[in-house]
C-alpha cells in the first residue's frame, strides 16, 4: 500500500445532473474507505457549473444517498470545512483569477472565434479526415488587440495553450504511465463565454486548493487526463495521485447501460440508482459489498462489512478492467448481509415494511418470526411474502390451492375436518404438541405428508410457500389456527 500512514484528502465531485448511481456510489465508497483507513478526510464537492444540465434536487439526493449508504463525507456543502465553499458556483471568482494567472504566464489565450467559425473549421477538418481540434487562429493575438476587442464587447472564451510539440506523460495509479503526443491534444476551453469555468479548469484548481492528495474518478476522464496534468504543471503545482476507476457495463457485459435500460431494470426489482435501493428492499450493507467488488481485486464473493472493507482497502488492488453489473450478485450479498444482522436489527428494518403494507405489528410476534423467515429473505420486502400472514386477522386462501395433489375438493375438505378434530383436542398448538398427531394422521390415511400438510399450510398461511408449518402455527396461536382451518373447510365445501 502506498502512503500507508499518511492521512489522505480525497474527494468525490459529482455534477448534480441526475440521479446518484452505482458508479458514483463506488467512487464515494473508495474515497470513504481510503480516508477512514488513513485517518484522512473525504470531501464532497458539487460540480454544478454546467447550468444546462443542472437538475433541481440532485445535490440533496447525492447527500441523502451517501447518508443512506453510511459513507457520509467529512467536508461538503452541507458541512463545515476549512476548504470551502464546496459548491463550484460559489467559487466563480477563484476560477476567473486562476484563468488570469494562466493568461499572464502565456499558458492560456483569449479566443474570439465564433461558434459558426468553429463549426466550419471542424467540418473542413472532418473532410480532410483530420481529428477535429481548434486551429489556433487566436493563439498569438497581441495583448493590445485582445484588450481592444474585449473592450468592444466581443464574445470570447479562454483556452489552454497546449504545447504543439512533444508529448505529455501522465501517471495513472491503475494503468501506469500514459503518454500522449501533444499534437493530438486540443486547445481546450477553460473559461466559457459566460464566464463559467469548464470542468477542466474548475476541477484542477479545486483539487489543488482543497489539498486533494488522490483523485478517484471515472475512466471517462482518461481522454482529457493529459490536459489536466498539463494545467497543473502550468500552474507549477504538485500533482495528486490519479486513479481512473473501471467503467460499469450493462449486465450482458456489452456496452454501458443506457437511460432506457436503467429505467427498465426497475420492473424486475433492480435499479442502478441508490435512491431506489431502500424501496426495493436492499440494505446499505448489501449494496456496499456489491459495489466494493466492482473494481477492487479481492476474492469475488467476499462478504465484508464496512469496517472490514476499511481494514482491507488498498489502492494497489483496484483494477482498471470494466465491471459488468450483475444484479444476481447484489441479491446474493443482500441476502447474506440480512442474515448477518442481529434479530433485533432485522426486526427494526422490517417493521416499517409491514406497517407500510397496512399490518399492525406487535413486537413479540415480530421477534418470534425472525428465525423463521430470515433464511429466506433476499430483499427486506420479502418479509411480506414470507411473513405477512402472521399479522393478518384472516387469510384469504385461493380456493383451488386448498385442494391437495391428486385429490378433489370434497376429499380435501374431509382431510381438513380430520385435521381440525385433532387440533381441537390440543390445549395448546405448538410444534411439540401438533407434529406427532398430524404425522400419525398422514400414516393413517396413507397419504403423502405434502398432501395433508399442503392443505393445512394454505389454510393457515393463505399461501403455498411459507416458513416451517408447525413453528408458524405456534406463533399464530390456537384460536386463529382453528378459525383458519374452519374457514378453509367452508371454502372447500363451496367449490
Ligand atoms: N463532475 C465530474 C462528474 O460528475 C467529476 C469527475 C471527477 O471526479 O473529477 O463526472
């Protein structure tokens, strides 16, 4: 591990342009783990300079998602910190001053080219099969001319003056040295005509001023990575350590997930947006474990708590290879982490789900059913399917489901009556008291256990799949069990 003991300053810098998704959550997680591991700081910076793509409420969603995951930052727009403001639109003066520094040192120039001219240039370059880039018309304007044209109110931008010769070598922690010939690089815009900085200027300036030691960001920034390195060198600053994280591919492994596909996923109970995860019954523990391994080379199905992740995190083990989004793995980790929760904690998490579904929940029943249902839960809301009947006054079995295999309604009603007679003789219906006489009934009638118990299961739970039958009856209680069996006899009689 590099810099093991030195406290790092890391940041995640999302743009508030849409819902907070898995990729951002993973960047946040690695930042969080690295900061905790080294006793450093995890900074949240909101990169909101692209006004056209700004989405109202997105910043709140980012903060809420991080809180839900349990990986809240140490500094950010909603928190105190010595390096604020943490929202880029509150830092405009800083960017203009820094653009000025680059202009004065001839690392940048003012460009008056109109969008029309630029698109003509691009077209011609495309015709000649050249890579589109700025053709350099304004690179060497004299300072008097620049001052005059500015005074005349001519629309202008500030561009980085990319060296024309030589090459730029940039070091990515996951991929090694990346060398790019400067002639393939553009004179990128740093300040737009409305005075807004581009990402390139704002992010590099902020990373420096916020004393960021390591930059984790998406691999989509690799294309402009040499530019960022150039900007930092033009200022004469120290570079952070860079790690461009692997991209996420759609479940098929082919290409990135489109907006439409992301919207489709929710129909199958899946989502790539953190805000949906809770409603879909996923736990922060499960989601974190899942995303942690998408880009981190620990053993594939390694189950880890957040504390264990902190302990084991090592940026040397991050991997650059693309990660396919595999929702089956999320289900696996979620179910596993549900089983790692204490019974009390699990009860606390599922109680609101029952309440929201309209059940009145008493805590002793809730605690009693935990051991019966916990093994079966993949998502927390599975508690409704497996355990909703415990809290119902009555159940409504589908009449046909009460009919035992290879039997008719009358025959099944007959068995149900025999079951009722047995159960009525028991002063208490418990696992211990009910199992023996009911198994004896199976023998006596020369039937298969699942024929007899199937009728009873549907009668008392209202469903074909349920937690263990005898334990369930014990929790439901004698009175309700008898009532439900009688009800089933009535239903079978009406078929
Ligand atoms: N604002 C950029 C984005 O959301 C951040 C990239 C970075 O982390 O530097 O993609």
